């Protein structure tokens, strides 16, 4: 081998990385600009795409306004005590930094607008770049640009990167991609430690990706079982990175509200389980020289893994009931089933939506199985990304939010399908076209919708109108600016718009649908579903100043039939009780009342 060959190879790798980065940034900028122009009428008024984005912005504002970094309470929800939130400050750091950097230049409103446009775009560029890096390790240099394009089309995963989506889901995608990429690299102490740190950050950000993280740790453990000493350094590094980073968060970013009764985010339960798991992995790494065959390693790993789970559950029994176990049974029965992303694939109301969410994940799962089958000796590289896609596809059947993680990770696998089509000697052009269509997530979103539109235009129009009507219609024009002009007070509003009350006005609200706010949420439902003469007592108890009503509020509960004598039924029929005085609003279907 010539002495120049390693130098040339290193130079080629640097060129490839620069190319990937340039393409990723360019595509992120182009798509962000297009999306921002399309939604400018909403974004310019800070009407962000999802209530969680609005609430996230409110949390960042409160932090910049002087609220403690360890105080995650939303004090304008369920006043006067406020509602403890389960979101950590990790995701807030990037948003807050952008706002602080831009405020001296464009003012506070301009800085916030800059942040809600830029933050998801930066994460989108990172996700595109990481997709190319993963694809190059799977299929070689030519896979990078293909994976970037497929990642940009990886619906529904791309929805977490659109302008205004500043909630933590986009950051979780990038963190899982980083973990996958690090696990595909050489089994060194440094790579393991970096993977452990990334894992700890991901678990502090949120537990929605806990099963994807668990399967990646399982893949690492499997490699250790098979190869033993060769994987010892990675396993030990991972244990140190995971434990040290978790301890750092416990020291510096532990929330003031720290209850053992919750198992939904960065809590005593999750941090204790993580530290026990890190200690178990560290013990396995230390004991590797004595565990001389794979049977001993497998037995030891399974025993310590089981011990970690059992010890955590015994110490924190709340984890048995999952993250929503603390919710009132009424809310679990009448609120949770109507959170779209928390429902399974076949609980979606339209076939077109089932295809849009499940199409790419199904193809991605099949491609992952094909990839594992065709090259079993490459499992050290292919198994991490394949495992994430397969577990995400399975979880999607129960909660469609798993597709947000699985679809971006499917893109680098599917790049291999496109490359395989390119290599065909017969029917190459039709094969390439078919491969691109099958591997582009937008195909499953757009094609069924277009077919339905052509075949049944009236049905298609009705379906389009059925999209988030309550939130969008009530936010038309400057409706929230009008609400904000009235003296600040406590507003009783439904869950579909309560977050906008906090994020787009100076008012407070009683219930907003966040699962830790049991008292506020139950008070809101009791208020609207009780007869008016009982609702007034609830309003007095919570010192409610205003009531906000939007069309379609509580339609999912069929209030006209199930609660015919309720305040909600009266407001739906535009027959408010005497103790509600209409307050004028222009150009909006939203109705606003002052409590006498």
C-alpha cells in the first residue's frame, strides 16, 4: 500500500463530510423558507403549530424573565400554585440562546420569531447530516446524498422540524441518530463514553424514546456478549458517560419539584434506574476478563439487567402504571384517547392518515430486515439502526409518535434500496422511479390524498375541513391579541386552546391538558360538563374571570347527547347563563365571556 493512500482516503472522507454538510444545510434552509412562507400568517403572530410548542415558548419566556433554571412549574396554569411540568431545560437552552443573541438586533418579538424559525431548522440540518453519515457507513460514499434527500422526505418524521416546532421531539431524533452513529463506530472507550453521555441527555430531555434507547443498549450488550474483550472498552466508556452525565444533571439541573410518584421524565425513578443501569454495565465491563465465554456473559448481562429493572420498580412502584398512571381515571378515559400522537396506528380515523403515518415505517421495517438478512456478518454496523426502525415500527401500532423517531432512521436504510435499483442492468429506470416513490415518506402522505381528492372530491373537502378546526379557526386574525387587551385574569378554556392562552396572552388558565396538572384539568372538565348552576361554584373556587369557548370544543365527548344539561351544551347552543357576560371579539368564531 502506498504511503499516500491513507492520506488520500482521509482527504476523501473530509470532502464527503463537507459535501454532506453543505447539502444538509442548503436543503434545510430551502425547505424551512418554503414552510415558513406557507405558514407565515400564523408564525408572524407566534401562533405555533402545536400547543406544546406554544407552551414551550412560554416556559422559555418565564426562564428568561427570571424564573429559576430548576423551577419547571408553569405558574399561569392552575393558579395560584401552578402546574409542575415534566419538560427539562435542556431543550430550552438552544431556544433561549437564539432569543438572547437576536434581541439586541431585532427586538424581543423579532428575536422570538427568529428563534422559532431557526431552532428547528438547525436541528433539521443536523438530522439530514447525520442521516448521510449513517448511510455512508451502511452502503458507502454514494449513499450520503441519497439519504439526505430521503430524510427530507421522511414524513411523518419531518413534521417535527417545520418552523415553529420548538418542542423536544426534534432534539430527540437527533440524539437517537447520534447514538446510532456512535454505536456503528469502532468499539473504543471514547466512542462508548460519548454514546453514554448522549443517552443520558436523551433520557433527561424526555422518556418518549426510552424503548429506542433500550434497544440500542441491548444491541451494544449483544455485541459485548458475542465479542467479549473486544467490546469491553466501549461498554465501560458507555457506563462512565451515562453515569457521569446523569450525576451532572442531578447536581445542576434537578427540578425543584422532585417527586417519587412520577415516572414520566427526569424524575427520581428515571435517574435512579439510569444510575443502577450504568453501574451494572460498568460491573460487566470490569468483569469481562473473567467471563470467558458468551454463555457467562449472556447470563451475567441478563441477571444484572433484570436486577436493574426490578430494583427500580420496587423502589418506585409508580413506574408500573407508566407515565400517565397519576392521571385521574376520568382523564385517562376521556382525554388521553383523543391525543392523536398517543393513539395507535389503526386508531386513526381515516385510511389516508393510516397510510401517511404507517407507509414509510412499513417499508423501512421490511428494508431493515432485508439489510440484516443479506449481510449477517455486518450486524455490528447494521443492527443499531435496524433495531431502532423495527422497534419504532412495532411501537407505532400503539402510539404513532414512535414514527417521528423511526421515519428519520429509516432514511439511511432506504438509501440502500435506491442504490440497489440504480445498479440494475435491466429495467433500471422504472426500478429507480419505483424505489424513490417507495422510499419517500411524502409519497404515502400525498398520493392517497390526491387519489381520494380525484375519486371523491366532496369527501376530500370534508376531510380537510376536519383537521385542527378548533385551534386554527379560533386563532384566525388577531383573536389572541384581542383577548390579550382585556385586563389579565384567569380564563377557563378547553384543552385545545388553553396553551395559547398562556403562550399568546398575559392571562392564566385553569386546565391545559398536561398530565401532571390533575386538579386543574379535572376542574376544567367539571366546569364545562356540569350544569351552569354548579359551574359557577367551580368558577368562584378557582377565581375565574373569563370563559373562552371555541366551536367544536368537547365534540369528542358528544356533549349534546352525553351531557345535555351541561354548560358546554348551553354554550354550544349559544345560550350562555346569566352569569356569563359576552365580551366582544372581531372576526373570530371564538366566544369570550366575563364572569359576573
